[in-house]
């Protein structure tokens, strides 16, 4: 498949960069999701590498993952 995007002039430079950076946004969100997953699944604390996550940290991480997935779904996006 071939797709052509056209942007006119310097005033649309930001729109062009946003379109080109889509894969970077997806990669960054996937990385964030994986950090949160480590907290919920393995109890790894994101605050201190040597400590286990507290129950509250695990709950917040799970709630944040769910919120991210809901927002992505509303925009018809996914991390998979």
C-alpha cells in the first residue's frame, strides 16, 4: 500500500512532524505500559529499583494501564 500525505508550507510543519512521529508515540506508550505492567504483574517498584511495589503502587499502576487503554480505544488505537 502506498500513502501520500501533503502539507502546505511552514505553517503546517508541526502537523507534518506529528504525522511522521506516530510510530514514536506508539513506542513510547508501549514502553510506559510495560513499566506499569512490571509493577502490576511482578510487584516491581518504579520509584526504587531495590524495593517491591506497595499494594497502593500496584493499584495505581493497574488503574493507569486501564485508563491508557480506554483512552486509546476511544481514539480507535491499540498497543498490540
